[in-house]
C-alpha cells in the first residue's frame, strides 16, 4: 500500500475541512447580510443552504477521491441534500439555543452550530456517499 493510499482518509478529511471553511464563509456572509432584513433563523437557513451548495460542488469535485454515485448525479445530490436537511435542523437548533435561549451573539451561535454540523455531515456523507 502506497503512502498516498494510507493517508487517503486524512487527506479527504483535510480537504473536506477546507471545503467546509469555504462553505462556512458563504454561509456566514449570507447569514449576516440577511439577518439585517429578516428573522435570524430564516437568515441562518438561507446561509446554510447556500453554503451547502458550495460544499456539494467542491466536495464532489475535489475533496473526495471515490464517489459511490458518480454515475448518478441526481441520486448523489439528493442524498447529499437529505443529509444537509438533517444538518440544517441541527444548525438551526444550535443557533436557537445559543441566541434565542442563552442570549449569545449570533456569530457565537453560528460557530457552535458549524462545529456541530461539520462532524455530523462529514461522518454521514463519508459513510453513505464517499
């Protein structure tokens, strides 16, 4: 087994982490722009969805070497989105608990939510899709 094969899981995790940081930047930018005009949880949902689309594009093209549904893009996207729906639920719940109940700043709530959803999304997507 070559060194690149033994390091493949760590490389994929690192790439997925980089993808997630880019998606998080999109997410947070939209969250804060939209929160000026609408309820913070609606803004959080919009940001999360936009970040998820960025994440999908980058994850499928760069982060993961093997794709189980590579030949069925619609199926792959549907499964990715389904995992994202659960991630969105976790995201909005954590933000609500931090901001709505605990009175924390929106950025702190988003960072707590991002940390929580990152590990959930990576674990499920790696297991099911990649």
